[in-house]
C-alpha cells in the first residue's frame, strides 16, 4: 500500500490534498442528506446511485463477498454448531447467567427466539460481518482519506477469509463481539473531537460487548487512554466509563440473583490457573496448605496444553467437589495462578509468547486437537448434538430442537457446500500476512509520534490487545484471531490516509530529486505546503 503518486510536484501534492477533501465531503454527504430530508432522501434512488458511483471499487468487492455468505447459508442450512454453542442454547432456555462464560450472546439469541429460526441468527451474523467491512472502508476512505483501492483492500480480509465466513455461520459470540467493537471504534473516530454524548454511547456499546465476551472490559482502558492523550476532554472520558459500567452492573445483578455473588462468572481463576499450569512448579512457590491440592508432580516438559487443566481429568481442579466453576475452586485457582506468575515471571512470559507465536504462523496448525479444529471447518457433515444436550424438552428431541421448533441438525447441501468448502480451503489470511499488516500500521503510528501515534493508535492497539489478552489469561485459539484482523487492517489503511504522517513522509521522499534539480522557488513552495499540512494535522 502506498500513497498517491504525485510525482513530487507541488501541484500533485495539492491534487492529493484535494482528493482527500473530496473523500471527506463524500463521507459527510449522508448526514447532511438526513438533516435536509431525513432518511427518505438518504435512501432515494438518486442518492443510492451516487453512493455506488462514489464507492464503485468497494461495491465491486462487497457483492461477491455477500454471495459467498449466501452460498454458506444454502450449503449449511441453517447454522453450524461448535461445542460451546450447545451451552449457549442451554442458557437461552434456562435464562440463567452462565458460571463459565458471560451469557450476553444467550440474551441476543433469546430476543430472536420467537422467530424460531436459526437462519435468522446466522443471517444477522453474516450481515454483521459485512457491516464490519463497511465500517472499516468508511473510516479509511471517507474519514481519513485513504485512496479508494487502499480502503477497499483493508476490508478484503473480513470479507473474503473463509474462516471468517465460517465463524459468522457458527452459533458463537465472536461475530457480535467483533461488530460491537468495530461500531465503537467507528463512532469514536468518525469525528476529530467526538461529543461527550457520543462517547457515552461508545461506553454503552463497550459495556454490552463485555457481557458478550469478557475480553471487552480491558479494551475500555484503551479507549479511555486514547481519549486522554488526544485531549478529547475529561467529560467525555467520564461519560465513556460511566456508560460502560451500566450494562456490566446489570449483568452482575443478574448473576447475583442466580448465584448470590456480585460477579460476571465463576471461571476467571480457573482459566488463569490453566494458563500457568503449563509452567508452574510448586517447588519454586510458597504454596499455602489449602492450595497444595492444585499442584502436580508432572514435569512442565511433559504436561498437556493449558486447556487440558480445565476440561480433562488430568486437572487437579477435579479433586474438588463438582463443579470446578464455583466460588471456592475459582478463588483458590486464581490465588494459585497469581503466586505462580509472581514466582516464575519468565515462565509466564514464555508461555504467553509461545501462544502469541501461533498467531503469526504462515499455515494453520491442527490445534488444540483434531476434533475441535474440524469444528472450524465447513465439513462434509454437521456436528451432532451431544448426548448431554439431546434430552427431550417440551415435546421436542432437545432444547436446540425446541428453539427452532424443528430439526436442529445442520443440513449439508451440494453443490453449495462444496463451493464454500473449497473457498475456505484456499482463501484465508495467513498469520504471517496479518503480522505484516500489523507492522504497516505500527509504522504509521511511529511516524505520527508527535501526535501520540495519531488516530491509528486506537485500532492498532485494539488488534494487539485482542491477541495478547486470551494468551495471557487462558490460551490461544484461532477464533480469537479473526476479530483482531479488521482493526489491524484499518490502522494500516489509516497510515496512508490524507494528511497522515506516512503519506507526507512518502511525498517528501518523492519530492527530493525534484527539489534538488529544480528552482529555489519550487523548493520553497513545496516546503511551505508540507509545513502547512503539518500544522493542520497537529491541530
């Protein structure tokens, strides 16, 4: 990705600036249309034709991506199951807060239950995936003035990655989470100085996202720091924090009603315990008597992967009465994990780095095991309902059948299934390419160091956090990588937007030969133009 080829001339530079301004005007046209004539004028045939004409490259990229999602629906009618999906469905039927994971996604499914349609659920999730791409493109092109092909390219991974499309088809919380965080980023970046009301809305969205996936709460700190270092105002910072707390408090109150604890889960300690059990040695720790049962004599080099210390019988947590997801085991596991990290910090860092490394491999590895890895694929057969979830309920064979008022098994239909199977096999974003995208975004952030990294700092930091947090608190999983990708792509595209430090740097390098061989007046004019743009960017 490069900036516009201006030939190093002042006229070319002015043309590039004009092009960026035109993009910004195009982005502002929709709100102005709403102000003049409401949404009717915005959705008028004339306005829609104008939008298509202004964004024809992106439209050409968007349409095939939508058709791929339609093919996925026709090939896998009307959902794909993952092992966690059945627990979400149990939460929907019981409407009890889950002790293992936050159940905001179950609330989303409950809202849609009256329609008794898995097609509606997955169709909405596919639309969320497309919406994420639209927001990435809109920010890159119409807010930050990236070239049309650069902005469209930034949206390609979320549009065409076969594993992203499959994730949208799974009954899991990841895609709604991805959509909510992208929406929050779009709202905060759409204006240089967002109002406190807009910041409050962003906080509310982050709070809702935290009830969907608990990794959202640490992201609140990233948003708050961004607002502070860019001097958006303390009123906006406080509005963001206060609004975020509201959904979290409501969820904790729900959990309290069900379990008598003011918390969101009974699993944070258990998951952190699994993280440290790949390296923790009790001989190097000061372990109190009540935690000795959590030790193991198996040498670290011979231990299984982290999640085995939750879900298999090798876990010392099974020495406690069922269930391990209850207050006492969870608290003891958390205390033990903290002791292990303090006693063996290098072991902890090595374990986290090992998991993060998986993210950037060129090829995908079968992880954590073949059975789980296959659930991330469009396969020849759908995942069967497990025995524990196949108990009759209200005249239906299971709770998942009751939700749809019909057969819950995925129906694999060819030739549609074969098309999306082949697509997923060959079209996906290698981890190494994701790493390169992160480096491009980092370059833009570094070049904008005088402005604390500029606006690109927010999406770039979010992308990195979404990779680090799971590895630091539980374990790597491929599905945790996919929601991180759009933010890295956005940061990379913003690095070459109009008035970006990277674009000015490239323009200056192109201009050097012309300045060296040209007249003194031309050199002064070019220098003056660069200085003026620098002042504008800093304001």
